[in-house]
């Protein structure tokens, strides 16, 4: 299952957060971006349960992460 997540972090913390996010199992890529969102990550995990744990515990549990918005890819289109 593939997904993308938009992540907000405190000002000036994007580089540090990107490095940390790239180490999380299931995070395929992570980029700092300009705009309302600070970081965009690409996720590839086997199932919803793993995605739930990844977002709710691993990522939202990071001290740098203020909020997330997750978009699950529709693979059948």
C-alpha cells in the first residue's frame, strides 16, 4: 500500500526532521518543500495496520512533528 503524508514541523527544523523521517521503516522518500507543508514523505507498507502504526505512533510520536495529513494512493485507477 502506497501513501503520501504532508508533515508540519517547527520553523527551521525541516532538515533535522527529514533526516529522522528517512530512517523510519516504510518511509521510502522524504523531502523538505516550500509552502504550507514543510515535508512530504512517500510511504510504502504492506497493509493498513502497518500504515496506522507508522503514522499514529512512529511519525506523530516524533517530538518535531506538529501535524500530519495522509493521502492513501488508489492503486486501481
